[in-house]
C-alpha cells in the first residue's frame, strides 16, 4: 500500500466557466484513521453540476470549497483500514470522499453497498442523481397519467430518470437535449416520446415552436435544471396549474447570459396567471426518502426497467477536464471518474 495520496484542490475561483488552471493536483501523506473512522481507497468519483456553485465564494445552501481545499464530491471505494464498528477491510462503501484517491471519514458518514450491483451505480442511477429525479418528480412534479412532461438535459442521470419514471406513470414525455445523438438516445434508449435538439434553435422563439409542436396539449410539468433559453421557451407553453420542479440551472452556473436573457417580468406573470407551482428543492434536504427510493428503483434497475448510461473518464488527474466538458454538455449519461 502506498504511503501517499492524491487530491484535486481548488487553486482559484473561476471567473465564468471553469478552466484547468482553477484546479491543482496535490500529493499528501496517506492519512491514518482515528477512532470511529475508516480509511477508504477511492475507485470511482462522481462529477455533478452542483460542484460549480461550490467553487464560488457566495452564500448558498452549502458552504463553498476553500481555496487549497479538496474539491467536494461523492465517491465509492474499498475500505483499507477500519476503526469504526460495522466496517471491515475490503468492504465497498460510498461517502463524500472529495476528488481524492483516498479519504478518512467517520463510519457514520459512510454507507456499505450491495455487492450484487456495480459500485458506480451508487453515484448515478441509485445515488444522488437518481434520488433527485425520483423525489422531484413525485413530490413536486405530482404526475398524472395523460399529462405532458418536458425534461431539460434529458439524457443526463437526473433527466433520464425523470423521463423513465414519468413514462411508467403514463405521461407523454418530451426530451430537450443538445445534439442529434443525444436526441436519439432520449427516444431510443430512454423511451421519451419526442426529443428536441436545443442546439438546432438559435433563440427561444424557435425552440418554443418546436416544443409546442411536440406538446400540442401544452406542458403540465417542466423539469428545470438548465435555465437560459430552454426555460424562456417553455414558460409560455405551461398549462394552468402546471408544476415546475427546479433542481438546477446549469446554463447560468458560469454567470453568463443572465442579464441579457432576463425575462423575469414575463415569467413572473406566467406564474401568476397560470397558477403555476414552481418548487425549488435541494436533494440534501430529502435524504430521509433514500430507503424508499432504493426499495422502489433498485429492483427496476436490476430488471433493466430503468436504463442508465455512464460516461467514464480514467484517472483522477483527468477529473478537471471531464468536469469542464460536462458543464458544456460534453458527457453522455452520468459523468464518473474511474481511479
């Protein structure tokens, strides 16, 4: 066993979209677990859009990453040493390891994984992204058979979960995705009824026309995790008493396009006159629902009734490039780094 570990730190705060110089690869002595702690060798690391917000020194639902600190994130790994009850060397576990080759964490912050499932599923379809889609759709989308759902970033791990669950509930599902290949995946792999390439439309007006054609009865639920042009396009198409679960706004995470695309007065009026339910939610407030989610979804994943895709980058040193590409829509499915 090596006596050193590697980690990716926040070297500086981004100005707009992150660039490689915002990150730094650091080497440190391998930590020793204290009483109640577990030393984990990380095998898989999750990359998620929310991490972009943690790079800014701004007030939010969670504290920012300090300069020089390890980038935050969930990982999966093998237990090397355990000073915590319930964990033994060789166990496969998941927890907030950060972008690192190893992590020392309290046993209370770790969860053992079902060895019959691929460990990476704990980071995607059966992890935080899958839970986000499940909680958001059922608790805030309130789907009813026969309704129409529009999902932004539809081929990502959250959007694809939302679309498949809604389809199983008898809804018409419309995917918004970037590029012809992702649109093909949306319909052929994830089962959406229709898919629209937002990159084929220069403005919200053109995109709105395409969505309206695919949703002749209007939109009852809009799954919002993009913002920008897609939100502007969908809002006028919402039906009375429509619902909009809001779990992200990746199109605005870099701080660009907010002023020039600000349609707040028109959007605010739509919320009023159509009596829309716009529900912002942070999945970390809903971890109590994780057991129910696993009970419902894990059998569907095992039976391939829920399909999932993973985009795997190799090597911790390549995590920054994979993260930057993901924020620009360069991933297909759940973005994971294999160490």
